[in-house]
C-alpha cells in the first residue's frame, strides 16, 4: 500500500476519536507533612543566619506574602498549598497556575483560601490563568501594603546578582532564602530564569526579588537531580497577565475553554519549531532515522553491545522540553521520538522474528480507563515509503475535557531484513488533529535505508 493511501485511511480516525469527546520537575504544591520528621542536622551543619539584606526585605515584605491553600469543599480539609504575593496596594495576588489548578479545573470539588503571615485568612477568587508560563492571578478580600510592584520598565538582571525568594516551604512557615541569578535557561521552551538557591514545595507562586525589592520572577520549579538548581517565571509574564486582568470583564466561570485555547496556541508554536526545517537524519546501521537536535529538544543514546545477550540493541531517544502542566496527573504539549536498531548474528531468522515481534507488541498506547483521554483508536497497515517497507501502527486519543486536542502515537518497524529490525516511534501529545497527522506523516516519510554500496547486506 502506498503511503498516501495509508494517510487516507488514517483520516477516518478524526471522527472516531472525537466522538468520545501534561528533566525539570515542577515544584508541586506542598502536601500535608508526614507524621514524623527527619532528625535535624548537627549544629555544625546549621544554615548561616540570613544576611541583613534578607532581614530587611522580609520585614518590609512579610505583610504582602500569602500562603495559597487548596481545600476540599466538603469538610474544607487541605489538599495542597503554595504561595502568592499581593501586588501594590490592590487586592490582586500573583501565584502559579499549578498551585490553583485543582479549583481552576474542578471548582465543584475544590476551593481556594489565603493565609497571611499574621494568621488572617479568607477566600480567593480565580481571575486568570496562563498555563504556558504557569501563572495565575487571584483576588482576595484584603489589600497589599505596596511593597511588591510591577513597574512598566523592569530592571535588567546581571549574572551573579543576589536574589531573595519568599514563600511557605513544606507548609512549615513563611521564609526567605538567598541565592543568585544565573541567566535565562537555554533549553526552556518558554523563558525561565535560573535561580541558584533553594525553592521547596510550598514556595511555588512566591516572589523572588532583588536586593532593592524589585520583583525578578515567580518561584516555579527546581531540578530533583541537582543541588540548588531552581527556576523562576520572569516577572514580565506576570506583568502581561495582570494587564489582561485589568482589561477583562468578569472572570470565566469555566476555565477549561481558556486552558484549551492556550494549549492549542502552544502546539502551533511547538510544531512550527519542530518542522520549520527538515528533520536531521542519523545513521543506525543501514537505516536513516529522523531526529531534531536543538535547544528545545535533547537526544540521548545507549547500547547493549557489550552484554552477553545473543542480539545487539542501539537506542536513540529525543524529547522536546515543552511539556505543560495541566494537573497533577496530566502534562501535555510535547513531542518525543525513539529509534531502536535490533540485530543479531547468532539467532536464526525465526527466533529473531519472534524477538522483534515481541518488542513491537510490547509497545503501549494508553489505557481505556483514563479520566483525561479516550481509549486509543488504532489502525495498522503495511506501507512503503520511497526506500523502505514498513509495518506501521497509528493510535489517536482524544482529550475528554479539552475539545480539539489529541495524543498521536506512531510506531513503525522495518520489514526488509531477516536479522535486522528498525523500530521507530513518535508521540505527539496535546496537538490538533491536523498537526498530529502532519507530524506523524513527516516522521514516517523520513525513515529510510541508505543506498547499498556492496550489493550485500550483513547484520
């Protein structure tokens, strides 16, 4: 069957899927602490006292720092906590989207509450969200003292400059921590600032300020595999969201359509960056496989050639660092690719065929029990592009709450060699149907075999 015929057959998936119709780690809202805590460090390992600058900043800012709590409506028990800060002398609070995502998406189950450093508390009203930059604006029934301002012209930061992060870490109490600014993260899909200092769960949504008190960014995440590698949302994105709030009328009653629109805009930018130039081709044995190595997509490789197994396996994986947090159980807006080159000189053709088939069948395309997506709707065909015969499976899943978004997964395996198998997969999560078809077709067409120079084929 020709590739164009295969694409035509796949087009029928649109109606079927729609009919049933989320290495940096986000710093989650803090959960309730365990019953027991780890022993404290020795006196010699105690943290140094805060600097005089930190003391002055915290004293001046403490009245405008808030804890943002997410509560179950029934019983008003705490589900998670984060932080936020009052802007100017008004009643608007800036925080992270991931702090308020539960009551943004499920307001019938969850509500928000603020608590300040003096213990006063009240309800919060969600006004706006920016899921792409992980920001939210809330309204509370109290006013700020004017410490945190979002001036029209933000002062530039210099590498090594001291910054001071505030929030309520691990629901233990309000705190300030010192660190330094170390530039814009080069591999982030949207600009984030690298903060070399501690940001713990519960501090998400809190402010990071300069020594003069200017807001530099909003605490958002940290690396779990490093030390003091933390990240801030640049203040200009909070500034832009506040400007939108000033222009909008009433806050949306249902934020899901707004989140959907933002995710659709994100996937357009993501696919444009991925496909603005032809994919690079890498050699894996006699095959050529598509990859994209860029600031937003990283590739890794591994091999088992030194193992005692009767076959050899090389693996290349690439993932776009563009995933967007939607809820604790869902991240989306990402493209990943994987290529596996399997071959053997010890197994016979029958045993190798069984091995390759088992690897192909072992691939998962998602559960039918997901509350976020429909079950996978799949089609399988034998196809041929210009140089390579392939067995291909395409699966599509529709998002239940975000109309117009889909997850696409394409798995293809070469069928031209008895003792070799190239198995390639691309996953496009949170894309429109048209873009899902576009990226999977581009990937499939790029798989190829290099022209033979000897007339013989060896594993």
